[in-house]
């Protein structure tokens, strides 16, 4: 019986040590899904999709009257798909990146103001 109790205590101590192991990892904020680099890639992706959709719309405007209905339908479908992708990427950017970037800008402005006030105080002295 003593062996079983000793074994049980040893297993519970090991499992509690193992459970605390995740605290050693450096974790990002739990609400942060994307890194700053991924946010910038998302922003450039939005620009690419909008540019591609715009070029398709320009192609429709330029050649739409001279082409047949199937060509027009295909181009309109492509333009709408690219526009929808840009819209979806924009939603992701608004939800996961915009607040993070605004917060960083706010912190930079705060630091800049703090540095300005330090310099101003030094000039007074």
C-alpha cells in the first residue's frame, strides 16, 4: 500500500511540474492572432487584389463592347472574385491588425512626447 501511495504522489508531483512548463514559454498577447509582419503582408495583399481587380475592370471597359458575352461574363466573375478577396482581407486586417498598429503608433507618439518633455526640461536647467 505504501508503494502505491508513494507512486501516486510521485506521479502527481511530476504531472504538476509538467503542467507548469508552459509558463516558461514567452507568449504573445492571447488576442493577437497575427504578427506585425503578417499584418503588413495582409495589407500588401489587399493592395495587390485591388490593383488586379482594377486592371480587370479596365480591361472590361476597354474591350467589353467588342468581345462576346462569355468573355464579358468571365471577366466580370474574375473582377468580382478579386474584389471579394480584397474585401475579405480588409476585414481580417481591420479585426486583427488595425488596433495593434494604432496601439503601436500611440505608444510611439507617447514616447516621442516623453522624450520631447525631457529635452525641454534639460534646456530649462
